[in-house]
């Protein structure tokens, strides 16, 4: 009979990991150390502890290998300038009255085509500061536009979090992407409403803070809009072949993101005429994916602790005691784990690995469960113990105090996304 670790040991291990991360410890080591301590506190011996960690890390290997292949696509989009071209195109084509919508949409699209949300914010931030200076908007308003747009794009992108949600519930990546589309559009709408409501509040962006746009040499090296969209469009088309084939009775077209993303990236690279940069771009993509992969391995370790504990059972019991509908377990697990790790991808992995079986036992279909967990993970994934909080603040040169003021607004946007997803996939 397998050993069941007490729920409080899992909480102790997770809390310890969070404290270590706040103390600037390496997140991967912090998560693994927290998992070890949690197991030992829960009464496991050294052999049992190691088995829990190995089991947990093995469970995320499918996600890891897909993320590794996605590094090719991400490297091409970021290093070729394709993502920057798309952002400039969207923002500059919108009239001034729609500038906040344009910023949110640009970040949504950039994240949606497979760029990490912190990188997407860094790409659009110089344009956002310029727009804010010209229109007298506050820094908080533009960061809300960027962050909200990024959240919306993150749940429809072939990013690690979407791959993890799909892998965790045994569905395809494109199913997870398409399933998040309507919640993402609602998130975009709420983002624009919130950003416009506070655009005249707080500290305004002054002209001397306006970051200069890319120099002429860089602009000249950027690909055209048509070429910039080749890779993401091709990726979506290839991923859609499976569902379309099933709809018309054709089998054998279900291409996994493991194959699709690098193929789409390399074809886009050739069309942009940058084939001589293939080694540089793929190395850059791998370098960008490596920290995420290491954190996911750490998340797998502490996920093994949570899975081996009765924490999910205790949460289900509490929900039953309080008469909370069982359908809410999916978004609540995503919210709790996303907040605990301040990371969408890590939160999704912990939620699917630890609460997945309990969620499916309530009768929810795997697709519906994946969407609700995924959208729940973006509700409070922007807390100070995560990297996104600090990267986004640096992108617009924002103080810690002002960045803290954004948390509530970002949570409203994330909650709107999760609420719409829960209504569609859990209630209707």
C-alpha cells in the first residue's frame, strides 16, 4: 500500500519553497528542497522521499520535451524580429483613441503566437511608453493593458502553460488553445475597460521617459508583416489539421505540437531569408526555454509531494462541507497553484498533477477541465515571488509600490477570464 503524506506536510513544503524563492533562492532548488522537507515532515523515509520526487519529475517529462521543441519556434519569433514587426503593425494601425486597445491586442497577439508573456511585454513596452507620453496616460494603465493582453494571449498560445494543460488532461494542444479563445476575448475586453478607467489616474508617463523607437538600422532588418505572420499562421493551420480531419472523417492528421512548432519556425525562418541564423536562433530559443524547463522539473518534484498527499482530498472535503459546487474544483485548483507559484505554467502543472484525478472524478470532461484549470492559473499568477512581477515592472521603469497597485487590476482581468471559462465549460 502506498504511503499517503498528510496534507499539512504538502502545505509546509510548498510554503517553504515560496519563502526560499522570495529570499532570491534558485526557484528549481527551492521547489525540490520544499518537496524533500514536506516528504520528511510527512513521515516518509529517505527512499520514499526520493521515489516521490522521481515520480513527480517523471510526470512532467512529456511537457518538458514539447517545450524543448517549442524553443525553435520561440527563438525564430523573438530573434528574427517577427514578434516586434507584428506589435508595431497592430499599434501603429490603430487610431489614437484606440491606443490602449491596440497595446492590449498587440501583447495578446504576440503572446498568442508563442512568445513568453514577459518577453511580449518587453517587446511592446517601448511602444506603450511612447503612446502613453503622447496621450498623457499613466504607467499603471499601460502596464494593465500589456499584462491583461498578455494573460488573454497566454491561454490561447502554444506556450508551456498551454502544453502543460493539454498534457495534464490528455488532450491536444490545439484543443486547449481553441478552448481558451472566448475567455481570452472577454479578458481582452475587460483589460481595455479597466485600462481606460484608470488611464488618467496615478503617475503619468512624461516625455523624457519616452523610450526611443528602434533605430533605422534595426527597423531595416525587421521582416515584413506578411513574412512575420508566416510561422504562427502555419503553426495554427498544422495544429488544426487533426480536429478538421476528425470532423470530416480523415485520420492520421493529428500532428502534435512537438512536431508542428519547430517545423513552422524553420519554414518561417527560410521565408524570412534568415536561414544563415538557424543556429543562433535555435540556441537563443533553447536558452530562453531552459529556465522554464528547470522550474517545471522543480514543480514536478513538489507536484509529486502534493499528489502523494491527501491535500486534494481535504480540499474536496472542505468544498463539500461549504456546499461549493464540485465544478469549481478545476478553476480553484488553478487559482491556488498559480498564486502559490506566481507562474501560470508551474501552477497548471501542479494543479493538473495534484488535482486532475479528483477533478475528472466529478464527471467533468478532460477538455473542460483543462480549460478551467488553465484559465484559473492566470488569475493571481503575477505576485511578487514570481519573475513576471519584476520583469514587467522593469519594462516600464515602474517602482515596486506602483507595481503592487497593479495586482488588484490584473486579478480582476484574470478572474473575468476564469469566470467566463467556468460558465462555458462548467455550467452550460
